[in-house]
C-alpha cells in the first residue's frame, strides 16, 4: 500500500481528502474540524509514506490559490466599502504580531532553542508558508521547516478553538455595520392617513425602505417613487422591522389584509439573474419602473436576503423579487434570464485571467531596507487581485464575479487539496520532532504565540467596536489558515467574517515575513 501511495501522489491526495472530510465531520464536543481534518490525516499519511510529499508542491500552490482567489472575489465588495472602518484593527494586528514575535524570541532563548527554529515555530503557529519560505532563504538550514511542522497544527487547533468561541458571541458592534444575513426583512400593508410624498416617508430616501403595491380607489398597481401618497391609499412597505414600524406610525396604520395576496392585476416572483449583461449592474441601473412598470424589493444571494437598495450590485445567480404587472412577467423573465442552468457554471476566461494576474502579482519581488525582500506568493497575490476584481464586478464584457454556488464549490475543493498536501509534506518532520523534548518546548512556544496573538486581536476587536463575526474574521485572517475561515463561515452565515479575513490576510503575510527575518537575525 505504501508503495502504491508513494508512486501515485494524486491518488494519495484524494485518499487524504476523503478520509479528512470524514474526520472533519466527527464532532468533538462543540467542535468539528471540518476541512482541517485533511491536514491531520495528511500528517499521518505523510509520516507513513514520507517520499510522496516531495511531489506535491504544485498541487499545494494550486489549491491555495483557488481558495484565496474565490475568497477575494466574495470579500472584495464589502472590504473596500469597510476599509476605513477596519483600518484601526489592521494597525492593532501589526502591533500584536510584533509583540508576539518578541515574546517568541525571549522564550526561545530561555529554553535554548536556536533562532532558526523559533522563526519556523513563529511562521508555523501563524500558518504562514510565505514566512517559512523567507526564513529558509534567510537561514539556509532545515530548522525553520521543522519548527513550522510542529507549530502549524498547534496554531490551527488553538485558532479554531478561539474563533469558535468568538463567532458564537453577540457582543455589540457599535462601530460596525449590520449583517446582511440578519436584516429580518418584513412586508407590511399600510392604510395612509397622512398625505405626503413617497420620498418623504421615513427610510425611503436612505434606501432602508422599499414600497411596491399601491391600491387606490379599488385599483392595484405598482407605486412610483415620484408620486404623492393620498389619504385612503393602501401601500405595501418592505424593510427592516424597526424602520417599517416607524414609517407606519408616520403615514397611518397597519391593516390586516396583505396587499400581495391580491394577484389579479399586480404579481410578484423571484427571477434568477442569469443574463450576464446584468451582472455587475446596480438595481437603479435596471430601471424596471420605466421598462416594465415594476420594482425590485428584495434580492436573495445564497442564504442571504437583502433589501434591494438602488446601489446594490447584482451578481450571477442572485434571485430578485420583482413586483410587476402580470402581463409583463414573460418580458421580465427574458430580461433577467431566469435560468438556473445558466448560472450553474462560471466563465473560465474570467477565472483564468484573474488567477493568472494573481499569480503574477504574487511573483513580484518587493525590496526592503537591509537587503530584505519578499513576494506575496500564491497565497496573498490571488487574494489581493480577487478582492480588486470582486469590487469591480466586471470590466467591459468580462464578468469577474463567480456565481456563489460555483464559488463555494471551487473554494472548498481548493482548500481540501491545499490542506491535504500541506499535511503530507509536513508529516515526516512533524513525527520525527514532535514527541521529543525539543518538540514539546516548540509546542509550548507555538501555543503562546497563537494564544497571545489571536486572543490579543480578539480583545482589540471588541474594544474597537467591531462585531463578533468581523472579529472572528480578522483573527482568522491574522492567523492566515483557510480552514479557520472555513470553520467560522460554517458556524455562522455572515459576510463580515470574510470581509474581516480579507482585510488582515495579505497585510499580516507581509508583517510575518518581515518579523521572521528579524527573528533569525537576532
């Protein structure tokens, strides 16, 4: 069996992926390893078949690049809109990493570990392959790789436990945005008693309230944003519960009849956005009122339900809830595309171009004072490019966004391949060193590094007014292990997790590269 695995790296990878997925689904109390199960199965297989890891470098880079590129596409839009809000926590992350690097140097000297080994432990406990590469280049020895192999699983396990604790909390995020997944959108029928312009109703001008049905003198139609509400009108308000309640109190009173139940003249339906000409366009750019006499009130993206603000950008695979005269249904369906099959795949051209750009950016060598240099590599390069393209949505005919279902599928496959390859490659060194006295000391230093850095950043996030989901994301981004992000998003459906991860990931890779050079030089 060992001979078969050593001669077939691809077979070995998928055996590890399968066994890792099985291990990841087993609950250990409140914790499931998820995708990280592939890492630990890989460590075992790598120790049994030590030769196979030498042939997995390409697969490891491919899996990681696919994962981070897809994360970048998803997180790009919210990252740039939240950049000002996340700038303080980015500063805290740099400071905390510098302090933990100092602590690692001090502990290493106290227990008699060489600086090369400490640099590897630091890179491994914070799961930074580019930092390990920098340490190897700076030292020319094998000690950083040994420290990395020991610190890596320690960092993954402890970081998952810390993130699991954070992501389950609901502390107030006074300086954070609300979650799109927690909008709790309601639709309420209202009898108008106080005449006023539609644009004067609370929340309408701020895009926190939408209106759709209007019944006047027994006739039902779709409301126009520029008209006046008259006493006796019946209107359907759509929005978050508190805003809708405030708007109802302003204009009149709630009525028990739901206007949407009368579908004789005006009707509603979810239409799938499969027309690639609409991807990357805002709700306002659709101009449905002029085209079809209709209005979009909500947009479903995966499990998220969002209010259809005028500035909301559509993506392929979104489901738009449109209120429109019944006779226009066929025209609206043709306009949106309304084909599930049409969004089951993605553009190989856009993914190929985006990935190539990301890998090229990752190859660029950036020089620093003191004869130091670094590159973003296959981890941060595709992430940064993915974030930029995700924010752009489209460039001319090229749509950068990937339908969410396809994004998640590619992301998960890339993550499993990456973790399996990392585990197999690190398995021999891990088993040779982990159960010695030097290995135990290395484990203790790795634990201090990850607990101090992740715990310190969690505290900084709380004190900075960030929500628990965003704080979980920034902790996962600082540690940098994709399995931690996967675990957090599996526990809680909140786009702020990915936004926080993207904000810290690339920045912290650069900081870690600089710090390992400092560790080996002292």
